[in-house]
C-alpha cells in the first residue's frame, strides 16, 4: 500500500467513492510538507489544487499592501479547503499559509473536476463542504465585528471542532498563544488574557503549547448571547 492510499483512507469521504475514483485520487494526489510560516499558495495564483491537511494547521487570509490582515479560517488536521476556487477555476482570492509545520494532500484541479462529473458521493461531500464553509465565514465576520476579545478567542477555538469540516480535531489542541493570535488577528498578550479568563470559567485548561477544551458546548455559546 503506497503512502497516498494510506493518507487518503483516513478521510471518510474517500471511503465512499467507487474503486475507480479512489484509484484516480491515489494516482494523482501529491503529498507536500510545508514549514511553519510558509505559503502553501498565494492570492492571485492559479488554483491548481484542492488542499487537504493531513497533519498540522493552515490558515486562509488576506493582507493589504500596508500590512493589515484578515484571517478567514484556520484549517486543522483532517480539513480540506479551496474547493470554491478550484470549482470555478479562478485565481486564488486569499493566501494559504502554514501556521505550523504541516503535511498536505494536494488534489489536482483536473482530478477534482473529473470526480465532480462522475461521482455522486464526491459531489455530496463538496456541496456539504461549501455550505458549511459559508456558514463558518459568516460566523467569523459576525464574531470579528460584534464580539469582544474573549469571545473572539473562544469562537476561534470552537470553530476548529466543526464536526463536518474538521472531523479529526482532538480535544487537546496543540496550539500556542501565538498561533491563536495568527488565527484571530489579535496580539499574543490579548490572547493570553482571554485564555486566562476562559480558563477561570472552566471552559478550557491551559498548559505549555497546548489548550484542552473542557466544555465545548459552553465554549461554542460563549459571548453569543449578547448578539
């Protein structure tokens, strides 16, 4: 069994495909390692691949010429992203950046479109992905504009536990405060303060370079009652 087969078999949607479509993916999918801080793809580049995170954490973000930035989403282990740009064959509208060392699965655009044309299970998965991603982006904009810092940090952590988009997220997130800052656009100091207040309410527990979610339902609801 080659490495592509082993990696893809860890994703439930792959197991729903017909054998011929599984073989197409195995033959065409590339594995790529990206160091923390490196660009997976840049805004304005052709959308050559559908991107899966086998291990690690990446983010989707845009930056202005004067250095201001906005993060749309973090994508942890088990997540996929970029299907919208690949589907429309358009240039990337955002940068994809490795927040930490990450191993990625890259499905070429032509294989993605072949599966869309031939596989109902693949179509169903992509439609669910697009629907869930839209809801996630709407929530992100809402949170950034209407919530306080503590609630923004709580929601950024809770979003990594999305059961449809990120089914392999562990209860213990090996996330540093700096990485949470990269996902939220907040400073490390403000993230530290927010995490301490969330820990005081027994929503999370904090240790070196990791965060354990203690009460996910309450974390998801934190700050939303004010909206």
